[in-house]
C-alpha cells in the first residue's frame, strides 16, 4: 500500500507519517529528506544556491520516481509538493492521498521560528496567502483528516479507520 500525506508546513506530516508507518508496518519516507540526501545540501541551502524552481524540479522528479515504483510506503511530502506540475494528480493516481488539515494559526505557531523552512522568511501575511492558495490542491486528496485539535496518536487512529 502507498499512502501519501499532503498539507501545509507544520501540519504534522512527518510526525504523523512516522507513527502511521509503524502502525501499518510499512516503511516511512520523507520527500524533503530524500531531496537533501540526493542533492547533498540542506533545504535552505538548496533554495539559496539553486533557487526554488530547481528545488521544485528535483522534488517533482523524486516524487514521480517513488510513485511509479512497485513498493509500499507512507510518504510525507513538502507543503508545496502537490501544487507543482501535475503532482497532485500523480499522487492521487498512484497512492492513497491524505490531507492533514490544520488551521493557519496552528501552522504558523509551529513554523514561525523554524530556520530550516526558507519560506517562513516570507512572513506571516504572505504565508497566509500561500496557505489559502494551496488549499484547493490539498482538498483534492482522497481523505481529509482534521488534525488541528487532535493528538498525533488520535490523528493516526482516525486515518487508519478510513483507509
Ligand atoms: C515547503 C515545505 C517544506 C519544504 C520546503 C518548501 C513549502 O516541507 O519542502 O521548505 O513549499 O511549503 P514541510 O511541509 O515538511 O515543511
């Protein structure tokens, strides 16, 4: 089984993904980590030295490769992954997509002081705009799980119930 978690930065995709992979006894993959491994630079470094566009190309190509492989996984994507090219369609065609929904307030509280997320430098107002712009992509997911007020364990239980 392939499960792909989508949602904005700070939604808990990595935390939930790891827990879910344990419960499903399926390997956990983190798209950001795979990008960092492949390029040999941190995410902020990639943004700085190669630019966001190049980051998106690498991100999309690793995503595609994973989705076309014949293996099971729980994949945590980056907040921007579903909004580029036809990534969300590919995700939906080749895996069970889960939108981890959190409100912007929660998201901002979690990410505002994170130096490993270059887009945080845009500031709260621009990020809110980006959040709103991305929602329609996230809502294309097969499953929508509201994670704002739930603990990670309860969120995972809710996902398993509907998988
Ligand atoms: C991004 C989200 C990040 C990472 C990069 C860009 C985005 O992943 O891919 O900093 O465009 O929202 P997380 O959603 O895991 O923070």
